[in-house]
C-alpha cells in the first residue's frame, strides 16, 4: 500500500493495514500516551495510544527519517543483528 493511499483511508482501515502489514520498530512513552512506530513499505506510521483510556488516539504517517529520531536510542543493534 502506498503512502497516499494509506492517508486517504479512515481510521479503522488504517488500523487494519497496520495490523496486517506493519512491522513493529520501536515504542516510546510521553505523558499519558504510548507511541508505537511501525514501518509499512517505504513509510512509517506512529500510533498514539492513550494509556488511561486504553484507546488509539491518532495515527501519524510520514516518510522522513527525521521523525524516527526519538526512537533511535531504544533500538538495540544487538537485536537487529540477531534477526
């Protein structure tokens, strides 16, 4: 699925695509949210979960690797090399 096609989908369909095709990359937390980063084809999707309400708040999709910077310190090279 291409980036623009993904962005045009409604939230339930985006969630379905993430579950079917997304590759878990990393996660981080901030305030009351857990942000989980997935890779799909040539773009990334950041899923925001509200921890207290236990629900998805939003998806942010992007191409630029500059937005994955907050996750880089959590990615272990040892884990990548084991795969």
